[in-house]
């Protein structure tokens, strides 16, 4: 499949995929989008009747600009290397054998700083929002768990679709070169575990920021709130593989619509987190770099030979949940038909 890497071909690959996915998204989420537009219209009418203006979009957009700008300038490797690494080196030289060991964990410190700047930045709105809008409840930022199990089949559907896609995309050279972002993740189980905790942590706060706080703050936009979120969400993927940045447009619409349909970020977080871990595992698997040693300096090894089986099992479980959902719906339909009196 090397022909996919040719520039004359690669730039256009997202276009037919978008054309294929767009009708499916419309069929699945059109009811949700209509409800959002109706709610937004009612909110705007109510505001107009009271002679008030909703300042939430203005505050949200300002926070977005400030947070993403600070993350870009202070969460990048340049800042870490110029400011934080010298401090870590001084600490390590003054206290050898302690927690700070740049010889072993220099890149992990860099990735930890990257994750910390994302996590802190994404939760800033949760901390400062009550200062501006005291009547708003933070739980309305998609943090309620009620009804989560009822929508678990949507999570299963997303995983059922994404696993085959990832198996195909993982064969692309730029995918294997980019993931995992922490290049020593396969060096040991400690490296792999710590990195995945950092990675998943920033995904959770990212969902709070984009699919919780953002959509709630922009609710007077109706369904347009989802697309207004997709723009910056796509842009934070710049620097990643081209096809992934393009896929972020679809992912943003689907996860945003899913969050508004379920009124919760948790299903979207599980999709995002599962896909992210699978991407790291597949990238390491393709180059035979999955962890074996317990720690970077340990002679004790722990080999897990069932990675590929684990991926297929996740896919099979997702399909089983979907089949269960379909069978339940069919059973309800039959019961309803049986209970409905004939003409």
C-alpha cells in the first residue's frame, strides 16, 4: 500500500472518506442536531424576551485562545529543554540516586511536562467558570454518569468500526514513526504504564474541555456548537500524521454529537482512550517493540504474547454488545406488535 504515500494521492484520500461518513453521521445524529437547534432557538428567544445577552460564548472563546496559546508556547519541547531540563540536571547532580534520573527518564520527563500542561490547561475552565456564571453547574459539563450504561452500545459501535480502520492505518510508515509519542514506551513495563497514564489523563481532560465545557458554553449555537468545537480540535492535531489530522474532523463531529446525545463525556472518553491505547500498542507491535523488561534497569522480564488476540477480543466484545442491542430492539418490536390489537 505504498502508493497511498504518494503526495498526488494522499492529499485526496480524506475526501471520499468524508463523503462516505457524512451521510452516516447525518442519519445517526440528525435527531440530536434538531433537538440542539430547537433548544438553542428557545434559549435565544428567552434571552431576547428578557433583554439579556449570553456572554458564555465570549468567555469560552477567550479561554480557548488563551489556553491553547499557553499550551503551545509553554508545553512544547523548546520550553522544557531551555527552562526545566537545566533545573532537573542540577537537582540530579545535587542528589544522585534520587527520583530525578535524566540518564534514564529524560524523555519521560519531557512527555510528563507535555501531559501536565494539557491536563492543567483543559481543566482551567472548570475552575474559573463559576467566577463568571455562578448559576451554572459544573456537572452539566458532561460529568453526569446517569444513563451511561444505556448508551454503552454506542461506545461498542465506535470500537467495532475503529479497530479494522486502525489495523489498516497502522501499516502506514508515518503512523509507526509517530506513535507512541513517548519513543521509549516499549523499553519496559514501567515506561509503558507511566506513559499510558499520562496519555489517558490528558485525553480525559481534553474530553472535559472540548465535549463538556465547550459544548455547554456554546449551547445557544445549537448544532453549530459542535462544528465550532471541531475547528480548534482539528488544529491541535497539526503535527500528527496527515490522515489522522483529517480524521479529527470526523472524530470531533462524532464525539461531540455523542456527548450531546448522551449528555455525558464518558462514552466519548472511552472511545478516545481505547483508540489511543490501541494505536500505541499497534505501533509498537508493528516494529516488535512491546515491553518485556519490568523496569529499564531490571533483568526480570514479563512477556505478554497475546497482544494481537487482545485487540481482536476487544473487537469481538464490541460486536457482541451491538448484536445484543439489535436483538433486544427486535424483541421489543415483536412484543409491541403482539400487544397491538389488529384492525
